[in-house]
C-alpha cells in the first residue's frame, strides 16, 4: 500500500448506529462495496441520481491498494425491464431444513410445487395459478426450458449447495414465460474453499457431495459433484441421482466478462402412479447434458451482451418396469444478442434471441419414413424474438417500456410490457406493471398418444396479459410486502375428458382462464438474541374459467398457502429452525382404490394439509452437524391426486468446509 496524499482533511470518523453518527444522520440506507465491470452495468441509468446524492464527507487521505479481483454477473439477464421476487436466498435460508432446490421452492408463497416422489425425485413448478408447462426455467440467466415437457424443465445438474439464490422474474415479454420465469443462480460459498457434505436417513436415503472453488485475480472456477439415492418410502419409489456441474468466470478490463457453465445429470426413479395413478409399476430414467457461454463488455456508454446455451435430454419411460415403452431425445439450443446505450434520457436497448428445438422419439412428432435407430418419430421448430426497450430513472421514480415481436411456426405476434417503480421514501417501494406473454405448445401437448389419450397437432400458442401491483416497506428489522395480480389467459391448453372420443383425454384449448391472486409477507431478523429470524407469508389464488369441460389440471390450483419460518439461536454454536406449511388445493381427482385396476374409480376432493419441518444444527470450526425431521406430524397428503407422499422422516448429516 502506497501513501500518496498524507494531507489531513476534516472528515467523519464514526460510522456506528448512534443517533449522532453519520449513518443515522443521513436518514437513508448506505451500502459500501466494490462492483465488477459486469455488475456495474445495472447502474448505468442511476449515475445522474448518484451524483446528486454524493456524500459531503471528505476523505482523510488517498491510498493506493493492491488490486482485488471480483467476479460479478448481471442480476436479471432476461428480455425486458423485469421485477424480481426472491424465492430462495442462501444466506437467509442456510439454517433451514432444506436438502434440494425443490424443497426450497415449496416454502415460496408464489410457487405451487407438486411433488410425485421424495427428495425431488419428480416435481413440477407452477407460478401463481399457472401450470408447469407455463413456467420458463433459467440457470444463471440462460433459458433451459424443456420443449418436450415442463416435467423436465427444472431437472438441472445443480445441488442446493451450489445455489446462491432463486428468483421469480416477472414481466418477460416473449415466448415461453406465460406465467413468469424462475432463475436459478449459482455461486461459490467463498473465493477459495473445499467442502464435503454427507447425510443419510429414513427409507435408505443417502447423499454425498464434494464441491469447491478457486479464485485468482479475475478468474473463478467452481465445481460440484453429488450422488443421492433412496430405497423409497413406498414400493417402487426408489431413486438414484448423479450430478456434475462446472462454472468458470473470467473478467478483465480489456476483454470483459466471460461466463461458462456445463453440467451432466443421470436420474433414475421408480414412478409408482406418477403418470397413471392406477399403475404402480412405472419407471423412468433421464440423462441431461447442458452447456452455455456468455460474454459481456462495456465500451463507455455502450454495452454488449452475447450468450448461447445448449441442452440435450435422453428419456426412457417404462409402463412396466424393465420394459421400455417410450424413448425420447430432446435437444434445445438458444442464442441471444443485446446492445444497450446509456444517455441522459435513460437506457435504450435493442436485442434479439432465437431458439431451436428438436426431438427424436418413439411416439412424439411426425412419423419418419425411415426410422433413426429406435426412434420412429421426429419434429423440429425454430422461434425468435426481437425487442426494443427503454428505461428512465429519476431519484425516486423508474419507468420502463418494452416492445417486441415474436416469430414462431404459428406466425408473428406483437408483445409488450410497461412497468413503473416509485420510492416515496427510502423505506417504501411501490410497483405497477402490465405484461403480454405467450408460450408454445410442448411436443407432448401436440403429439402424445396413449391408450387413454389422443393427441392434437393443431394446437396454437397460449396468450396472457398480466397486471400486477406491489408494495414493500422496510422498518429496521422488519420487512413487509403485498402483491396483487390478475392474469387474463386465452387459448389455454389442457387435457380434456371426451366421451365422444371413446372416453379418452384429448389435448385441446377451448377455454379462457382468468386468474386472480394476492400475496402478503412479513419478516423479522436480528443479529443477536434467541429469535434470529421470523417470517410469515400467505398467498391466495382463484380462477374464473369460461368452460364447463372436465379438464385435468387447469382447475386444481393451490387456492390457499401459508408459510411460517422461525430461526432460533439456542446456544453459542447450536441453532434450531422450524418451518410450517398450510395448503388448500382446489378441485378433485380420480382415485383408483385397487392398484393396477383402472375399472374401479372414486372421485375425491383434495384435502387441506399442514406440514412441520425442523433442523437442529451444531457448528464449530470447519465442521457442521445437523439433524432434520420432516413432516413431524406424520401428515398423510398428496400434491397430485392418488400419489401419497412420505410421512415422518429423519435425516442426519455432516458438512466439512475448508478455506471458507
């Protein structure tokens, strides 16, 4: 460190929270930190406001310090000026009884997570009354949504240890995010570390993971390996999952930010009743490979971002375990380019993206004249988006507008979004937004045929206009928020029961679906004391469907959901975290009391249920021991009709982290 200017200049020297100190006298929140070039792109439009609010405190001296490399990435690398709702944050939820990303999403009031098996063996993600096919899934801003079926969109090769946060991104004006997008962000625990995590528990559950990171200057390398398995909580619900993930970022002033990631996953699981509740012998195996590259560079007021992603999924489905019925090979390729220019009047951006989807299958797509190995059907399609957006930010007000065009096999469509944020004081934040969105039919919607289902290749895209109002208030240790939304959905795709089609389910879109909802949340956090964290969230959703047809999924949404989380410091090294969940689902389902016999049926309504989970943890030095108890009340419940989920389970684990 070299002393350049030893001149003594009067300045503030006290930075605590006393009433006479600088932080208190400023009457506003102050953040001190360093941002990388890539992250600083977020602040292009706020430079004018920052200059007006410059701190009047002079510095004691000017110092030259050694260069520190910090790697950053843009928080919301998506299509328009978007609102983000945190669904999971690693720092806040580190002590919660969570083992998988699916378990973390179950505690988010905006998400309806519908599991078929334990520990994330199979689950669907739905947002605010939408379906699992209407959710876009991103990994570090790269779109990896599965074009074959939404069942596989979030089957990504990342464990919870690698996930820094999960966000709900709203206002995506483009193809894919009909109800919104879920962005999973990965990041290392520390610049340099090595971590081992192992656990085991009920039903032969076992998990082992090895992860770590290394940082040198502007280069960071992160990797994670894991294996998870279970004998299953009932017959034919066993699973075996292997994952490998690698992410590398490199940033220099001259070349910009490069962000590369790659992953591999193999997942095999017994599917007792998963897709036909009366059949206990189903089984499935998937293999996923993915990769992406992103480049981000700033040239003065101009910034350029380019990204591409690739994902391939192999799927084998057995109607009777050991006898393959369907095989699929799906490949999705995406690319995008965006240019932003900052000026006094705001930030203007022009960008576009394209996607290529291809499938080889034994029954999805158009029949091939000459089979490709075991595959007898195939289909491919291309889509694209162009968008122009402009944002203008003042000291307390933000305005944003986006206009775009989508190019699909079904023709062209105009898409748009408008949003505003007003901050009347440093503690209040008010938002209003309206967005037009759409999603294309999946290959399963278009082509799937079975003894109980008839396909419909004439489906067209779903469309929606979503309006949202939100308010948030920060009161020292308390945070309060409220959100209200309305979604007008048209051309809704669903499987409809048709007596005139030999009593089978038929894929069609004969109805409109209006969805209304509210979400309320409040939280308390404290750095000291016994009670360190307390949060309560509630969500209510209702719909108004224009059709009286018997539909499979559009009306079995989560009507009421309440989530409570409490974190306590019992001793110096011991913590206890409790989570509670109350759910009431709308609708009914067909139950099959006799396994394997589809002729005996009962119509049952979904029953409300409550769950309580707990984690007791002890930590010292590099070691951390923990004990989880899930479903403490041994509640019998189901997210999907006829598929009971696990009762009371216990899991114990050990984590060793070196270099953190």
